[in-house]
C-alpha cells in the first residue's frame, strides 16, 4: 500500500476509473452480442451508440470504433436489415 498521500489518492482514482471502464466495455459486449443474436436496426443502433460512448469517454480510439461499426454494418447488410430513417 502506498504511504505518500498523492499515491493513495492516485490508487483510489485508478480503482474508480477501472470499474467505470470495465462497465463501459461490458455494455459494448452486451450490445454487440445482442446484435449478433438478433440483427435489427434497433440492436445495430444500440451497439453503435455504445461504441460512440466509449470513444467519447476516451476508452476506445476513434478508428477502432469506426472499424467495429463498419463490421457491424456489414453484418447488418448481409442479414438484410433495413435501417430506420432519422427522426
């Protein structure tokens, strides 16, 4: 265990960040699995939204999310999913 005050604070921050990051990653995996199980416009939008959130939070790089979203779109296209029009 750290003795220095700043190191103690840093350890606490690391634990909080790690838990938050794991939660976001779990949300991404859940959404992607839901999409693979039932490809639809709604599940596709949900999975892409989770990826965008991870980029905004700094958990994934922009190009990584773009690559994953592209792969999801390709799967959706092959499954014959019709995309919903923007409201």
